[in-house]
């Protein structure tokens, strides 16, 4: 059963891109997708794969449900946001973008992990 929603993926993407104050080209490069592909998502002309949805959600630090308009909550109720371990290992650039979005410098990543573990 499909839940009807009034907000589309394209509308959410426009909102999130505007909030980041970045150009679509920059977002496409960060996500590793062509501008034409991203434009198709934004204009609701193309549907991304589940893997692409997860990647976009991680990049924007929101849930997939929020991204596709099924929820108004940007993060899960229990406060979970995607961690580096949730990102596909074959795409190390995702980790760099996640760190950049969180303001974590590459050298500080080990320190951040140590603080979380101890």
C-alpha cells in the first residue's frame, strides 16, 4: 500500500539545496550524479534507486522518509543520524562530504571516534 503524500522528492530536494545555499551542480558533484540526473530528481521526472535515496539522505542529514515526503521529521525519533559506517565503503567521497557537512576535518575524525568510544 502506497502512502499518499503532498510533498514530492523534488520539492524536498529544492528545499534542502536552498538550505545548503549551494548550486545544483555542486550538489550533483558531491553526490556523484550528473547534473541532468539530479535535475530529473528535482523536477520529479526521474526516480532514484534506494541506494541513491540513502546517499542523498545521508548527505543532507535527513531520513529517507523525510526526503520522499512520508515524514515531516528530519531525523528518526530516537535521534539517529547517518554515521560514516552507514555510508557505502565503495564511495569514500561520501565520508568526506559527511565530515564536511558536520564540520569535521579529516585529521579530527580519529579524535572524534575516540571520544565517542571512550
